[in-house]
C-alpha cells in the first residue's frame, strides 16, 4: 500500500490543470466553428480510448478503492495526453495565418549574441558519441514527462506533480500563441542544408515539420492525422521550454537518482535543441524564459480550487490517520 501524502500536499489541486485544458478545448472549438481543420476521426480513437481508460482508472482509485498515488498518476497522464493533442492541433490552426518568416532576424540575433549555430553543429558532428547522446536526449522529452508523472504520483509528491503539469501547459500554451506571431522554418531549412552534409548529426527533426508548415501557410488542404503531426514551432522552442520544466521537476523531486539522471537528461535535451531541432539559440533562450515564468505561475495556480478553500484530505488519508498508520 502506498504511503500517505506528505504534509501540505492537500493544499494543492488539479483544478488549474483542468481549467487550462478546458480553455484550450474551447479555443479549438472556436477554430473548428470558424475555420475548421480537416482531422481524420479514426486518428482520434487511440487518444479517446487511452484517455477514457486513464480517467476511469483514476476515478476508481480515488473513490472505490482509494489509492491517491495511482489516481494522481492516472489523472496526470490524462492531462499529458490531452494537452499534447490539443496543443499540437492549435499550433497547426494558428500556423495557417502566419506572416513573413523571421529566420533572417533570428539568425542576426544569434550572431549579435556571439553564437555560431553552424559552428556548434559542426563541432557536435565531429563526435559520434556526442551526436548520438544529443539525439537520444532530444527524443526523450515525452518519456521524461511520463517518468516524472509516474514517479511523483507513486511517491505522492502531488504538489510538485501538479505544478510540473501546470507549468508544462502554461508554457506550452504561451509558446503556441507566440509562434503564430514569429513563424520560422528552422536553421537547416533556411540555410539549405541536407542530411548528407553531416556525418553523425541526423537533422531529421529539423526537416520533418517543413512539409506540414508549408502546406498550412499556403492554405493547402490536407487531412490531419494525430500520430503524423509534427512539431512545427521554431520560436519560441517548446522543446527547450518543456525540458526546462522537467529539469526543475527532477531537481525538486528530492529523489537522488531521479535528480541526477533525469536532470542530466533534461539538460542535454536543452543543449541538443539547436542541433537536432535546428533551433536558433534565441528560440532556446525564449523557451527557457517562458518556462521559468510558467513555473512561478504554476506554483501559485495549483493552490487554487473552485471552492476557494484548502483541499480536504481524501477518505484514504483519514482512514490511515484513524488507524494510526
């Protein structure tokens, strides 16, 4: 049986996370009513099945067989699933209204900061070990979030779990909205580079989004399938933003192996973002800054509940307290 939640954990709530998801859903509904995206309904089936299964399990372990750890984990994973899907769809919807590309400006800002993007990529390309490490770190972002949700849920670090999820959603929503104002292609595309130009660096992520971005900007009709959606945002970098949130979550967890291994992976993800994602360094800095502000906001947001009063302990906690456990 899982341990009882630590003192103060019930002074936080999932309400802020669900409120953010509701606002995102309303925004997508408005888009679908005014300028609808063509979405393949069949591609939503797995999301619906996974989401409903997790919610059912969370409710069961909250009320029927109280287990706060498992319930928190299931609710957390549900929020991750829903936000990933809705955030991606909103980024596609907003990309259709993009103006002039900002790549030239971003490259100029990078130079003003003294950052040589191509030089950095060439340096990484010289080492198979560094290039491979970066590639796996860059691809590990979603697993980082899942690991955090599971570990924080099962160890009943509920306040931190809720803050991590809220920060991820606040920063993600902010970045999606800002991306519509600063559309860009990525360094690889803007410089006309190809995969053959590199020995160890695999710039797949720096190119894979481009056909979808072009189709959206040109108004080309195509059917969106959830599993095939790409990260089309260049500025600010959500990869850097979300990795900043996971880095904070790992370090704050207080679990030594998670702090070191998870924290190092998140840091490598940030360092890999200009290389594997083709991002400008200003993309990365903007993503980090937005994430830092989102963490501060999330720490306050999770203390809000619709009843505007401290969250009452669950029946599970009261029963354990009564039995002296």
